[in-house]
C-alpha cells in the first residue's frame, strides 16, 4: 500500500489531465524501418510561455510488424538540443516491431521560449516553479498516453516509458501515477529531489541561490513532496522496470539512484563503472539493452539485465608523486577489483609521458597508491573526476 502523504495545497500530480479531441497526425518521412509522423496538442498545464505549452510529438511506426505494435514513450535529458539518442532508440525499437513516441519536455527543444537556451527554464531555484514544471511534464506524458489509446495503429495495452537523466526522473514519477504504463526503464535517473538539487554537480547555481534564501534539504524536501517520486512509487508494484545507474555519477549520484531502486518493485538493475556521461561511449549497447527490455516486457516475457557490461571508466586527474611532482593526466581504468570497487589500476596520458597507476580510493575522488613511469615507481596521490 502506498503511504498517504499530507501535501501542501498545490495541484495534485495524481489527477489525470482532462480528455481532449486530438487532431490528425501528418507523415514527415519514411525509411526501411519506420514511417515518421508529427502530432501536436496543447498542454493541460498552462505557463507564461505559450510556445512551451504546445507539444509536438515525433512518432515512429515500424514498417514490419504483426498486428498492432507495442509503443514506447521516449523522454530526453536536461538541456537536450537534439533527439539523437531518442531517435537511435526509436530505430532499435522499430527493428523489433515496436513503435515509439518522443515527447519534448517543458522548456526544451521545440518548446524553448525565444531568448532562452533549451532547458534553461526547466530546473530553477524556485520550488513552486519546479512543481509546475514537473506537473506539466507528467501531465504531457499522460496526455500522450491518451493520444496513443485513441489510435487504432497501436496496442494500447502495451505502452512503455523510458527516459534519460531528467527524463528518467520524470518517467519515474509518471510511472508511479499512471497505471496504463505497462513497463518502464530509467537510465541515469534517481529519486529524492531535494537531495539531488543540493548535491548534483549540475545544480551548483541553483544550490547557491536556494542556500542564500534559507532552503535546507529538509525544508526543500517538504516543499517538493507533491512531486517526489518516492512518495508515489509502490514497492509492491509488479510492473517490469529496468534501472541503469553509474557508480561514479556526480550529476545523479548513486545514492539517489539506489533510493529509486529501493522504491521500485524488484527492478532489473545495471550498474555502469562510469560517471554520468561515460555511458555514451557504449551508447549503442545501452540502447540495445533498453530495446531488449521492452521487446520482452511489453510482450509478456521475462528480461534479465546483463550480468556483465563493459563500460570504460575515464578519469581526468591531478596527480602528485615523489618522482615527477605535480602533474595532470587523462586516463582509463584498465583493471578493477571484483571484490573491492575502490581498488583499481589506470593508464594515463600526461604532459610528461605515459603513466601507470595502482590506487586505493580514500573518498571524494582522492586515491593513494603507486605511480609507474619510465623513471621508476614512486608513491602517488591522485584526485580524479570520472567522466
């Protein structure tokens, strides 16, 4: 049973948007894999920016399928300026006979108000506006589900939802309140919004303003309670889910991702040995893995996340050793202990030549170990940020 929360007096994210009559879609392209369409409607949540309140869907109907295909709704990351990742996913899904719909999030892409960057107005240091933006995001996805169910081309009983980063956060809240979603995947997503705002490396400006205005994590958690996924997700929910996280993520820290994992009903889980952006080096494999999840779960079959998934750990480091002194380097982990994730070996390119390093993580990106160079071996201290 979902815990009952007493929320501040604001609009309830659980209330579905009003049903509307949809216009016709229009075909804009065709490939050997799919036919591509555009479909527009007005958001049920209105803001001060009319351009933001008009949603244009990108729809991909597979060319080869038996009967009405399942369909997956795709949400992008914060600040996206294109849909490359989502279109790659759409192609992979179409190859498996699955339709897809890309939904632009508020204040992004075609919804970006004039004079602003894509996503600039999406995450602001104002809990009231954050609530409105998340409410609009969820409402727009739910209205997209309404549209899917109005079309005879789709299997309206097999609807999936996936998102990356901010898109994963929106997906997790939408999944919690929208029972018509059959399965969902969350790539580099997390929960506990107040923790995220005050700890993410992407929200330093917002964090400074919130702190100056007296917002603590507890105060912010109370203010964001009406849009907090943890307050709506049900751990006994049996719908299939797939969570992909990164061990060294400083945008959506692993702690936040693990909170989301605990709130889901026994999700499949994949942990990448990267930071928030390193997964793009194995993007194609990740896209195939997500497509495989939906191919199975939307057709009533089981899915098991990969037991092993190579994802390179790329380091940018400041190094100090007794032979070379202070040095800078870009490196790649070439070995990591299976038993101890904090013990690793990396190879570096530095202005003073190649370096090898065997280290033990002390915390906060700092490690102590041995540095190897043509001059010999010496004790080393390294601070790293992981891509």
